[in-house]
C-alpha cells in the first residue's frame, strides 16, 4: 500500500458533537460535488440548513439503536473506510457486498472531558464515552493512503484549501498529517477516560497511565536555543499561563512559561481577601514576595528583597494590576507580568514597553485543589499529587520554651507559604509580611541559610540601611534541620523564630540549640521538598 496518489473526495461521512463551523463547511463540500452522509443530530442540522444528506441508517440498512450506542458499527461503514482502493481483492469485496467508498470522514467525539469537568454523575459520564467515533477515526486514519479524516473544526479550512489546490482531491502529505491528528485525538480521549476510571476506582497507580495535551504554541526553542520545544495545554482550565490572555509583548518562551507558572502558583497562596500580594520569580525561584496595603506597596517590598535578581524577572500579582503599580514595575526591565486582571490605565502604561508581556487570567488558581504532577526520567516518568499541602495555625506544635509572638507567628505562616515554592534546600527569611532573604537549591541547608543572610546584607547596604534586614526576622526551612548548625546560622544572622517540619533523629539537639539561643520554634509535621 502506498499513499502517493491524490484522492478525489466524492463522498463524506460527517458525524460531530462540536458543530462549530459545521454548516459552512458542509455547504462548501456540497458545492464541490461531495455527497454527504450523516447521523442523528448532525444530519438534522444539515437538513435544517437546506443541505441534501443521506442517513447512515439508510446506507447500512439498520436503524440507530440502543439510544444511539449502535449506528456506525457496520461493515458498510468500516468497509467503506478501510478498503484499499488499489487492491483488487478489496475492490471485489466492496462490489460483492454493495459497499461504496467513503473518501472523507469528519468526526469529533462525544464531549466526555467537558462532561466530567461539569461534575456530572458517573452514569452520565459513562454515556458520554464514544465508541463508534474513535473506531471510525482509527479506521480512516489507518487507511490514510486513500481516506482523509478531519477530527477538529480548525482543519475545515485547510481541507477545503487542499481540495482546491488538487482539483477536488487531497494530497498524501496532508492526509498523513490528518491521520496523525486523528490518532492523537483518540489517544488523548482514551487517556481522559482511563484516568477518570482510575480516579473513580480509587486507583492512584494504575498499571498503565497516559497523559495527553493539545498544542497551544510552537515555541522558538526550549531552555536553550539548540532544544526544540512546544507548549501543550491539558484542558483542565486551571487559571494560569495556559488559560491567560496575552495583551502585548512578544511570544512567550519556554523559560517564560515555566517561570510565569511558578510565579502565579506562588502568589495564589495569598488570598486577595487578606490583602494585596506580589511575587517576583527568577529562574523558577522567588527572589521576593510580599504583602502590602496596596499592590504597588507589595511590589516595592518584594522588589526590595533582592533587586539584583528581580531584573529581568517575572512579576505575579494576586489582584487587578493598576496604573500606579504598572508604572513602578516599568522602572526596571521585567519579562512578564501576570495578574487576574489589569485596568485600562495599566495596559496603557505597559503599551509603551513593547517587549513586556502582560497576561491576565480572570482568576487565581486554587492552591488547595487536587491534581497530578509528572516528570520525565530516563526510561519513564514519575507521577505524584501536586503539592497542595496547607497548614493551619492549629496544626503547629511549639517545641521550644518560648512560643512565637503574634507578629512572629504571622510571619512564620507567610514564610512557610513561600518556602513551599522555593527549590530545596529552601530557607526563607521574612519580616513584616515580606521576604528579606531567600536561599534556594543548595546541596547543604547551612549554605542556603548563609546565602539568604548574605543577600539580605547586600540589599541592606544597597538600600542604605544600618543593619541587614534579616535582623529580627523569622525563618522557614522546607525540611527539618538534620543538625543544629543550620539553625545556629539563622540565629547568627538575626532570626528570632523558626518554622520547620521536624522529624529529624536529632530534633532534641536542634530544639536545645534553639532554646539556648532564645529562639521560638514550631514544627509543622509537613515537608515541602521541591526539586
């Protein structure tokens, strides 16, 4: 079998749930002399538009039955799609059994994914699992040497254009591309069904696991220019970079998307009802996070944590970007700003910075929402729940002689939210609702502690302050201190209270060191490694 020939389209079978652009497309086919076959609601829509259409039940000699579960599963449909037109035996079989070829299949599937997303009950979801549609798609795609298959309204115009270029036929290269899209669609559909069934059965680790996505953007390159890359969305509609509207600026890069996601997920930890918050990210790590009485104050306080690293960073806000905050952001070079919304004044301010990307999402992601995260390793991939762990003040255990003051406790809770989003080993100093030193991604927790303190000292000098801003701060550690040295380094830097998971074999030594230094310390019982 070869697929080198241009195949004229004389007969098309159309059966779609998504009727976007259907009538115009079908009319265009009819105007090109294509006979239309259809089923159920699609046939009804075509007839109401004044188009001549033949029912599949008339073709097969069998009515639709079992509430539409059985309508296209018939040799006169699948034989028409699968027959090799250049194989004499296949042609003879078609003639013997009165099977007329179908040259174009236009199918999209029952809306299973959106049915599940709507919160429908189990039986309703099951009824929205398509059987005939995927079977036809796969048959037509397998026989792409002779049959064109369209599974997405986005390809209607391209199909008509290809026909016009080839005298009413389709070319092999285009059919091959359509076949790939068909198999990708059925694979994504089956992945959605299998993952839903696994969740419904309470099976977190099924024997086989599949993930799928739809390409949102072909990227110029990946992390580095020699790496190819593309951006895919998973259809979950979680507010963020995948669902955002880009108002201005050049195309987002691979690193922009990764960092913007990190920034927005972090700032979403801070409920807007409790006040404005800002997070500034550089290379997927926060370099400044703060609350304020206004967004502009939150931004300036976050910026003052590490002005050097903030240059060329990503800014995420938990409220509507206003003009004053926009003007403050434009005082330095910023790659991306993401917020739930932006005022017209803010958009006008940014319009003068053509390379600055502005994204709005309409909402914040819910940091408590469940979900899966996965990462590729050689020969496979790891799957885990997304880190939606949260703590409540009532969950904390005071383990030192001195309990945190009310002010320290507020900052401890703030620092813990930030530490969750810092690459391990993570150390976060906070004072007055703003980070004042962040140590990230070090092999030693002591090094992270000292780096964060050093950055604070550097910023204090740059700001003309009399002492490092870590003096009188609190500190969060994403995992336990295995030895007292990290805690003592934090105390030496000026921290007065510490929040950490606890659970080390040497907790008693660490607690004793905290008591000796006059520190308050609380255990969360929860770790936030981030690799």
